[in-house]
């Protein structure tokens, strides 16, 4: 299956992408991984991306699309893939459609993870990170530390990252609504969108997604 995963920040796309890719036996292709791989390997696209990033500029769509197309052409992606974080806007979605058409393939489904805005804010703004080890992550509501402000693992101080503040989260949601959310309508017009609730335990959301994909006529076409 060839799937695009969409949803607002805090919807759990990264986590669900890993589980779904494993269950479907297809590679999980994320924008972040594409950038890191191309930059570390020193590919031509990686050099171009790094130059824009070093200058503090956004990487142009054509560079990102080039990276995605190269990755989708690799042997492990011939039977399908799951795109996470790409496309981010309608122009990228249209470019992806064109690139797939050239290769004689098309998307099977666009999985839309739906989460209420207040829940997104609660999920992200409630995160607390250990200053000693950023891998130690807690949540004031869902996974609180035994002692407030103290890491259970190493005793380090827990803090809220600047980009996890409620103000920043709401700004990120505005960007999502204006730039990324329109791709849902783009793909809905093609009959590809499968929307599920991303509320609940990780395993519950995964099961919900798998059932929706298996029962969706477009995904099985």
C-alpha cells in the first residue's frame, strides 16, 4: 500500500507511522529522515537542502520532492510506503501526484488522524523533558513524574521546551490549518481520504487505522 499520513501536530503521526509501517511491511518515510540521510550522505539534494538550512531559509519544495522521489524509488519501497510529514502543502501534493503518475503508480489512501485542538494543546503543552537526558520524557497529565519537576530516571530537572508552550503550539496549529490541512480536501476529491479518531491508547489508534484501511474501498482498489 502507498499511504500518506496527515494530522495536526500532537496527533501521534510519528508513533503511528512506525506501527503501521511495521504492520503493513512497508517503509516509513519521514521528511526528517529524508533530510538527515541526504545531508549525511552528501547527496546533491542534501547539499542543496543544507545550504538553504544554513542560511536560515526554507528548503524549496522541489528539493524535498526530489528527495522523496529518490527514496520511493528504492527497492524496499516498490511494494508500498508510508509518507509522514510529506506532502506539507497542496503544491507538494500535486507534485507528488505527478511524480507517481510518471512512475505509473498512485496512492492507495490518505490516512487523516483527527484530534480536537484542545487535546493537541494539552498533549504538547503538558510535556516535560529531563535536562540531563532528553530521552526521559514525562507528561503532567498522562505520565507525571513521582515528584513534580524531577525526573524519575536520573533525578534531573524537568522543564518545558519553548516550542511546547501553549502559545507556540497554537501558532503551529495555525500553520497546519492554513498550509497542510488543505491537502485533505485535495485528496478527498480523489476519494483517497480515510479519517479516524487519534484519541485513546496508541494500540487502539493503530487497530482503528488498520481496520479503516482494510475496509476502505479506495485503499483496496
